[in-house]
C-alpha cells in the first residue's frame, strides 16, 4: 500500500466502524499571500475523533507538481502538499469548523481521492487548483456559498466570502498563523473502546 493510503487506512476503518457522534477534530481553513510559495490555500486537521483513535495535527493543500508555462495551457501533474510549520506560521487562519466523525471521514476520503497514491492528482489552474481543493472540503462539510467564480484565484478573498456566507456555522478566526498557533492548547487523547475488527494505530501526526 502506498504511503499516504497506508497513513489514512487505519483512520478510515476506525471511523467507518464507529457510531456517529460529535467529534473533537477541527478543520481550519488557511490562506497564504500570493507569491512563489505554494499552496496559497490549505486546511488543517487537529484533535481526536470522538470515537477515539490517534491524535491528528496535520496540514493538507494541493498544488502543481512543478511550476512551468504548461500551467497556462491545461491540466498538468498535481500533488498533495504538506505545508511545513514555518509555512503555516506565515499564513493566515481564516475560519474553522468542529467536525462530526462522519465529516472527518469525508475529509480523509477527499485527501485520498486527490493524492498521487491512487487518486486523481491532475492540477488545472482554471478548474482544479488549490482553491478547488478547499472548496471540495467545505462542500463535504455542508457549507454553502461555495460558488465564487470571480474568486477562484484569490484564496484569501474566497475563504472570507465562504465564511461570510456561513455565519453562525463556522468560527471566524482572521489571525496570522503564528499568533493563532500560539493560542492552541495541547491535544488531549480521547479514550474509547476499540470496535471489533478495526486496526489499532497509535502514531501521531507527521506534520
């Protein structure tokens, strides 16, 4: 099994066998000012599912595998990106959502579906860029106001528009990454009985 799927498989199996419940995994949507660093928008997953399992503290974005003039003419090879702590600290946290276990499973499935490890990793500047990736994540959470054609190359403006369209359903943040990260408490493990037939995993985030 390829590396990313090997990482996600135990979590998907755990969540698929768990009873639906309110989870303690929070997804946070981030933007990064335009420049030569990518991705310009991404999301983080942090916490422990209500069903139990390993703590997660990871970041996921989507970008082209390489930057070249070919980006202007159609689809090119893409890849999942795992922003580094330094990159995250230099980004901006826009809003967050505390997920149910079912939503968490949907986000893990999205990550697998856009990966090079058996998913569709095509990148297209007009139809499948980093904003489309976070748009898909927001859609799996049931958020609305996601179709913003004029903002699909403006990450910060796009996320602010989605947050405004979902007032009361998301938690606005609007903080620079370094300041926001300093407010986060340690992740406390949640004890839960392991459902029969699931795969045990005790590894923590690799981000």
